[in-house]
C-alpha cells in the first residue's frame, strides 16, 4: 500500500476514530489530537477531550505491564540487548535518580501533564519503566497527567479558535498596525542617531 493509498484510507475513517488514533501516537499524543479534533474536524469539545485522553492512555497500560518482562526476555536471549539495557539503565539512573527519588509520582504527573515537547504519556511510561516505578503509582500519575494536559490543550485550542473567530480580523489589523508602527519608530530613531 502506498502512502497516498494509506492517506486516502485514513480520510475515509470517522473523525472520532482519527482523533483517537492520532492521540495514541507517540510524540503527537493528545497535544496534536485535541487541536485536530477542534480545529480540523469541528467536533464537540467534550467529545474531543474524551477521545483524545482515551487514545493517549490506550498504549500506557500495555507498555507499563509489558516493557519490563519483554526487556528481560530480550536481555536473556541476546548479549547485545543485555548490554544495551545495562548501558541505558546505568546512564539514565546515574543522571536522574536524585530527581526521581525527590519528586516520585508527583514529578511523573507534572512531567506528563505539562504539554511541552518531549513530555507526555509515552515518555512518562518510559520513565516509569527505566526507574522501576511500580504500576500502582505510575498509572495514576500518568492518568492524571494526561487529564491535566488535556485540560490545558482544550483551553488553548478552544481559546485560540474563539479568538480567531471573534476578533480575528481586528487582531490581525492590530498586529499589522503595530508592526508598521514599530518599523516607522525604528527608522525615526536611526535618523536621529545619524544626525
């Protein structure tokens, strides 16, 4: 199947499913799923919130439950995997153990909940795995972090759409006037300095 065929097939999917699946992707997560559902598909905000959070949380439970056993199984069967995991654990734990011990599950919640590049449920799950944070602590922290990030992204997405719809033209004109004014002031200041 070519890229174009995959894209055409994705376009035929229901908008709700696209938002759900998009939010389940690493890196993108609900930080991309919520704006997609609000701005592109014009879905109800409450529906987008539920779909994006559910999609973002879908890979968390299997990853939390199976990363450790799978990595152990791979390490037993391959010296290269064993060396890779030893190196990864040693380097990461040496560098970040004090922070993890200091903040624990609260730090994991904040890490997942603040929607910045490189943060999110996937990375939070990897941190829980690398630092051996037990499921009963990691999952609630990641769940609350995803919900918190969802609220932030909903506010940002609906707020941006509202601003664009209500005062979009006025806002654009104000920015244009400000930019032109700044240019004029800059030229006047340069002329005065040269005199």
